C-alpha cells in the first residue's frame, strides 16, 4: 500500500472517453490498496482557448482577473472526473486550489507555491475517498486566485506529492516517457528507465516534452520522485530521481533537437565594451531570451556577434537588433530561421574527456557544419542547418552507442 499522486495533463483528458479511462485508472490504483490523490489539468486546448478569448476581447491584460479566467478549465476537469468516479461507485472528494489551500505568492500567471496544506487531503484519504485537486491554481495570502505558469499542473502535483510524502508522483500525458532520441526519426531510440533531475532539466531545457521545468526544479529541491508516463498505456515510463539512485550508465543519456530556433548575426560591430550588452539588454527588455551566443573578434577593431532565439521571437528580435545595429554602426544584420539546435545530455560527461570532440567529429565526417556551440557540465549543444536534423540525430545516437 502506497500513497500516489497521479497527475493527468490536458492531453490525457481531452475527451469524455479519456476522462473515463482516467477514472478507471485511478480506481484500479485505489483497488490495489493505494491512497490516491489525483491532480488534473484543463482539457487539451482549453487553457489556450481561454487565453485567446482574453486576447481577442481585451489584448495585453494580465493580473488578478486574468488568472481567475485562465484557471477555469481545471475546475471543469475536476468536476467531470469526480462525477465519473462517483458514477462508478467510488467516493471522490474535490478541491480547487484555494480550497486545499495551495498558498502562493502574488506573481499572477507565474506564481510560486509557498505552502500546501495537507490536512484536508489526509483526512479525506482516511475516509477512503479518492482526492481530486485542480492543477495550475493557487491562492495568494490576500485571497486572490493565482496560476502557476503554463504547464503548471505538474508543479501542483509535485508540491502535493511533497507535502503528503507520497511514494511517487506520476505525471500522465500523451508521451510514453523520455527516449534516448525522438523515436519518430530514430528507429533505434528507446525509453530511458531512470534519469537524474539534472539530466532531465537539461533535456527539457533543450526541447524534451513530458514535464514542466519549474515542476522539475521543485522536485529536485524537495526530492520528489517523478514517473513520466502515458495515460494511454500501462507501460512503465521514465523515473526522474536522484543521481545516487541511478546505475552507472553511458556517457550520453539522450539526444534532443529543437527546430524552433533561429539565429541572428550582427556583422562588423565596433569591438569595444558594452556593444554586445546593448543588444542583449534591448532583447531582454522585450522579454526575448537568447540561448547560444558566439562572438568572433577580427583584426580591424570589428567583431561579429551571432546568437539564437526562438523562432517565435525572430521577427521582433530582428527588428530590435537592426535598430541597435544602426545605432552602433554595425555593417549588417543577417537573420536565419533554418537552423536546428541539437544537444547531447549525460551525467557521464562530467568525468569523460573528449565527448564534444566525438560529437563534432561525427558531424564533420558527414559534412554537417556547426554554426554555434554552447555547453554545460552535462550538455553539449550545437546549432546546425535544419535540413540535417534527422541525419544528425541518427548519427549521434549511433556514435554514442545509445
Ligand atoms: N492548463 C494549464 C495549461 O495548459 C496547466 C497545465 O496544463 O498543466 O498550461
Ligand atoms: Mg495544459
């Protein structure tokens, strides 16, 4: 007998049929003798619909009333699931965020959890009820409804698992787990059984789906075991856990790519302090995050700076960069939306030399040019031409014996 938190994302609860599937799953787990707390998200597309509605009626709004609106999808999901579970003859007890309560700070739309009260949930479990909590929602100390950032149902689940000292926090969505590479393009890709928090943070940061990054940070800090799995199959997924609990693995754990990347090169900038800062500050002020950055200084007092942004930000970033480039009299600005960021991630890199060398050699051998590079202790990421993505992924999967 265990206490499990089962979180169902919107993609696992998109249709009435899927809600029935979830109900059965939860009941199965309950019948196996577990205490079950369910955290559920809005149906797939529902939060987007609410956001779009607000944007259409009164663009650019945020804050208290906005959060009240966009948190509504979760209330519907909780209600439907509870009705479904009751109709199958089981006891369900529902909670919105404020009813738990899940106390957050007042950063609307990206609130952080301060405290979760376990008492009511624990009392309900004692009576044999299945507890169902709305994800994504909280309440600040002044009593206002807040939301935890897009995908924030994962954070709700992890925080609840933490405060209840649950044995596991299962995150159900439409992905089967975390794979060594995208199975759609690499037929040799296989599911990773266990991965560390740090590796998972890098993988998600580089484009892997399955869990919100803030939830992972929370889980790492509070040592909550996460099980990423599919709502459509009973197969075991991927366990995200402490490094100490992993078996000695290979050097590289996974390969991920992100085609939603673009680069901007600023050519012939004055090579003096403050010029790159000016560009990056202007981008930061517009809320555009820059990922990889490369600078080459040349002999004649001029430098080229190249950086990557998300494709969604390209038009705005290009415009901002051009105006600064003008101001500092750079020679040219070149934007390119046909790039892909390819990353290899693995704890083993910390104590193996030459990992980047192997990666670069494999790419070079196949005539794939590297345009930008960024690294961390456990990651090497490169920007390459987008059309080589599939080839490069397969190549590296083989190179690192995955
Ligand atoms: N419904 C919210 C969203 O779509 C939260 C979640 O799905 O976890 O972002
Ligand atoms: Mg969602």
